[in-house]
C-alpha cells in the first residue's frame, strides 16, 4: 500500500507528481505523546529455510521494541516511528538477526517561507526477487534525505515552490550498490476554487553510484487536486526522460509518467481507496518504501520503469469487527538488461472481538509473480489465524497458526511451511 508519512501529508520522496501540493496544512497538527511498546514471540516453523527438499524445523525467539512520537507544532516539527527487533534461532539455522523499521520526517522554519527538511527511512528489503523470503535473502536499506524548501506566495491563490535536496541510499551488504542523489525541483500551483487546485512542476534527479555509474532523470508534469464532501482526488500526468551511463555506455528512455491517489468515504463505516504511480527510477530510490508490495531486484543496478497500483476497502462493523481488502499489482521493467517482473495479489484481513477480552485476527494472501527472462511463473498462498487475550490493560498474550505454500515452474523454488507462534505484547 502506498503510504504518506509525516504530519505534512507528503511522501518521503517528493516526486514531480506531488510538488505543487506538498504544502503545509492550514490547521496545526496536534502532538502525540511518546509511546513505547514491545513484545517477546516464539515462532516454530517446520520449514524455516523454505526449502523444496531439505525441510528444517526450528524455533525463533524474537524481541521487539516499538516507538512512536510526534512533536508539538512549532518552529521545528518531527514525526518518528521505529520498530527494532532481535531474533535468535534455537538450533542456529541462521545467525542472530536484527530487524529494523524507521520512518522519520522533520523540518525547521528558518525564515518566512523557507524550511529545512530531513527524512530518513530504514527497511529490511529482499535482495533477489527470485529467491524465497528468508534472512539469507534480505539486506538493510537506508534512505536519508535533506535539503531546503522555499515557498513563495505570489498572490492569494498562486504559489511558487523551490526545492533542492540531497539523498543518500546505503545497503548493509557491501556487495549492494549505494548511491548519492541530488534532486532539484520547482513547481507552480494555483487555487482555482476552494476545492480545486492545479499547477505545473519540473524536477531533475541525478544519481551517482559507488560503482561510478550515473542515472539522470527529468520530469515535467501537470498536477491537480480536488476535494468533495466525501471524496479526495489528487495526481499528475507528465513526461519523463531517463539517461544512464554505465562503463562508458550511455542509454536513454522516455515516456509518460504520473500518479493518482483517490479516497472516498462510501458511508460512515466504509472507505474505498486507490493509489497508483508510474515512474522512471533505479533500485536505490524509495519507490519500494512508498509502495509496500513493490520489491526491487538488487542483483544489478539498472534504470527501471516501475508501475504500481493498489486499491481496496476498509470497513468497521457495528460489532467492532474490522475488514480490510487490498488488491495490488506492479511491474518492474529493467531497461538496460531488458528484464520484466510482474506481481499481483490479493490480501484480506479480518479482526473481531469474540469476548470482552478476547479478539480474533485472521488474514489470507494470494500473490502471483512472473519473470519473463526465465519464463517462470510463481504463486504463493498464505493463511493465518490468531487469538489475543488481554491479561491486563497493557499486557496481552497472542497465539497464531499459519500456512504458506508456493508453487513455481522451478521445482527448487517450491515449498510448504506450517508454523505456530506464541507471544507477549506490552503496550
């Protein structure tokens, strides 16, 4: 699912599509107190390595600590979420593993109209999309971004916005390629009515890799935003050109790009949403952070034409049960190496109280993947059900069971896994 992070409702990577409308809200953001939570979970799996032949069972014990905080409105503001985990396997199938998620976004007002922004996003990501989801096939990706943003109000309805930012992407594994990125942008926006605004934005993006390669991307787009009583719609459409230089060889591509974000409140308890984007980029960008179900293949750096869309419904029932249904699809076209990867799927999550202190959680997920280079198709089905009992107001115990099955044209990629977990959660 696409995510908007921070109190300013801007993605951590400000694309040309969002330039004209990534502005500070007119209403102050209420602060949220510092919250800490954590847990300890034991998870048994009968196929911990997700292997097709040599199935190995093991138990992982994992401790998690979570932090969330939003500052008071003021000259400097910040929004932070962090989740840190540490896991060990009793039969040492894997070395001890650290799990990390971090989203930080902050800014300080230097003078009227001029702000300095800082953002950092840390994730555990897949290294090879053809491999199974195990600790041996993951690495840590950190995207740090900072720079000034200047908003110049030309009239009561017109605004110019200038931005110059530096972005550093680093992977934990030394064999993965890191990058430095310089992003300059300018956008004009106009409020045509209290509910409709539009504009034009231009962005240039220069990425330099530690291998000596370079990828430059330019985007020109028309942007719009419209709100109704129960619906909000924003997006852009434009053209982009990407040029890469690898080992003295240069290539370039161009095409239409854009994005869309729509949310509609069908009734007081049901919300429909759809998010989509098409960009020219590379594997060190934050596209996989903005779209959860999108995965870059890190085997080699290449300019990539990426398309992602997800849509779904969120519903709250009168008995306090909740239903979330999400459909997603995305494509990666690795231009230089002429490879395409497609992924589509369905995820359903349902939660309801069974007793005053007992809650049922269940989920089902189907995913289809296609790799045109090897002419390989894969299907993955995951099922999970669990119960949480509130021992006290702050302490709960959760038990879960689940099953995952993957079928593939490559027999070495097929596997079945059954697992069960028991954990304590402190809030």
